[in-house]
C-alpha cells in the first residue's frame, strides 16, 4: 500500500514540471485504480473480523426455514426460548410438508409439541459450543473433562438424548451453552462401532443388494450391507443411526 502511494506521488510531481503525457496519464489511472482496490481491501478488514466464529456465536438469532430445524437447535417462539428435542418431517399431500417438533422450555424445563410448516421462518438462537473429553458415566450422570484445564464436569446423560448410546472413553464431545447455561451435548457425526451380531453373508441369493439388521457393541440395531459380518468395525452416522462404510484397518 505504501509503495503504491509513493509511486503515485512521484508521478504527480513529474506532471507538475512538464505537461502530462499520454503515458503519464495512463500511469496515473493505473495507480489510482490500484490504490482504490487496496483501500477497498483495507475497508473490508473489519468485516472479515466480524466473520470469526466468536462473532457468529454471539449472534442472538437468525431466521431459518422450518425444514432446517434439527435436534439440539435452540429456537425462539412467542417470546420463549426452546430446545428442540425431537424433529419429524411429515407430508400431508396437498396440505404441504410440515415438521413436528418436541420442544423444551429453557427456563422452566416444560415440554411441548408444535408443528412447523417447512417453509415457515423460525428464529434460531445460536449457542456457544465447548469441546470436552468423555471419561465415564455413572447412572444418569456423565463425567467429561476440559482438555485445556483438565477440569472435570458432571452433566446429565439426558443432555445427549439418543446419541448417549455412542459415548466412548476418550471421545471428544461437544457441550452447547446458552447465556452460560448448559443446554445440550452432542457426539461426533461419525463414530466407529464393532458388529457383535450379524447374519452370515450368502452370495447369489438376489441380484439387488439387500440390507440386513446387525447389532453393534453399544446395543444399537442398524441396517448394513450383506457383506458386513460379526467382528467387523464399521462407521456409523450418529444423526441417522445409519451405516456409512467399513472402518479402515
């Protein structure tokens, strides 16, 4: 930036001593445009700063469509703040698609069920997320540890919902806070599990691949391709409880 300004200044001084030539005019134009571009970039820096994750987490609300509402989201309805516990999409033919959600009032803990249109604008409240290391669970309590301070935190297993079944020692989990109040917990989107029960694979029965039920080491039953056998390690989508691929050895 400083170099461009110096070049522009020297060109202006040369124009004062003699009439500006076509080349000098072109130089002035080029330098001026370059300066404008750099000034524009300088002006954009504060906006880039605002795009940091910290700034995003401080946003109190943003409009999203009903179809984008997910389990664990924090939404605002009629002046109240709720956490989404369950979400089920349904289609009613000519009546259009809707999503039925179970909500928990952040302040009172009361639960309620509502139905959103998929094209309805919902105000989502963003929360602060912190990562912890899962240690163990005892009854309905889950013990996690801050990897930076080594401070141990005890949370309710219910905060993880159905995903609590995937909790494993040394797993990195995420806790969500709203106004410094613990709201929910989540596990990684992809988790490796071991198959403890599966029907044997028999080739040539059908031309089309048929999925079969298998039982994982956490007790969960999911569908997997016929070639998956007992003892295999597979990667599971924890959001949908579905098979992704075989784990790499």
